[in-house]
C-alpha cells in the first residue's frame, strides 16, 4: 500500500483506509504528551505529569438524540461522576479559568465528544475510564508537529482504540517522529513505517507512561518487569527495537531541514 504525504501542512490522514472498503467504527482513548511543542502539552508539563488524558473520541454518531432537558441532566450527571476521580486520571481542566481543576473542560469534552454522538454520561464515563489492556487497543491516533529547530516531528497526542491509524497536525514525512519521554526531557525516535506497523499498543504506553504516575491503574500488568521503552512485540512475539532513548539535540548549526 502506498502512503502519500504533503510536507509540513496541517491535515487529518486516515493511514489505512482503502477505496471501496467499509469504514470500521472509530473510537479512541486519547492522551496528551507533555512537551513544550504544544499548548496542551506545555500545560501538562507544567503539572509535572507523565501523561494527561484528553478524552474519549467517538467518531461515529449513534441514532440517539437528547432533548434540552435530558442534555442538561446528562451534563450535570457527568460533572458529578468525574469530579472525584479527574485528578487520578490526569483528566485536567485545560481552560484558562480554573486551570488544572474541574470540571468545565471535562464536561465540555463529554458534550462535544460523547453527548453529541449519542452517548449518555455513564456510557462516556465507562469508555473514558477503561484503562484495561484487553481487549487489545492498538495505536489509532497520532498528532504531531514538525519542529524545524529539531528537524523532527514531535508527537504531541496519541490515542488507542478501534479503527484505522489516523494522523493529524503539521508534520513532514521526510523526518522521523520523536515521542517525548520522562516529562519531555528525553525522546524516543520512531519512523513513520514503525508507527504504521501497529507495534505500539496501549499496553506499551500504559507500562511506560501511565503506571509510574498512577500504579492503581496497572493491576493488570507487571509494569516493573516490562521491557525497555524502545522494545516492543510484533504479532509473532518477537522483540523489535524502535530505537534508543536520546536527549533532545537541537539543530545547532541553524541549517535548513529541507
């Protein structure tokens, strides 16, 4: 299959769709990667978190629609449900007011990404808090930003769930992708081809990003005995190296990347 990219433009790309195929349901549990390359990533970095939960995104609208009264009730119900647990999920308010608190941003995420798609507050909450590694949740969302100072595409969001791998943001297929690690202090370099091979799974992300901040979410995984960050399993359980951890190396000579 051939993949075509336009260098350094903003777009959404469905990486695995084919003409004439029936689109599969697409849903994704999405996370912010702490790094100064994006506003949300910088906010997450300022909270000294290894990850921040952005929300659950459900791209297929269901048949159910709510009237005004039910909509208000469902929004209020989600507010009550998320308030006691948002800090433990790293599901923070990223709005200018009440930064890091609850619950205006969180309720808006439910209204925009849940209620508008026909999900009740309970249904959205169940999907938002499903951090289990089974059933398998492959990587299906990457948002990246090309940084000329690094000559790399910095990954600023990732998502895991059902459906084809999709890309968003401003990036170039001429350069590798950098996944910030250790609160943005280091990076793991991966190629576009490696990202498209479904080697990175939610289990891998959970082991290296979620468990060390929130071990209570990791009762289903022995994360202390998990492989090194750059090691993943392919479909036949062979260990593959993605690349070594590196410190950020700026383009010190100020040479043009292209």
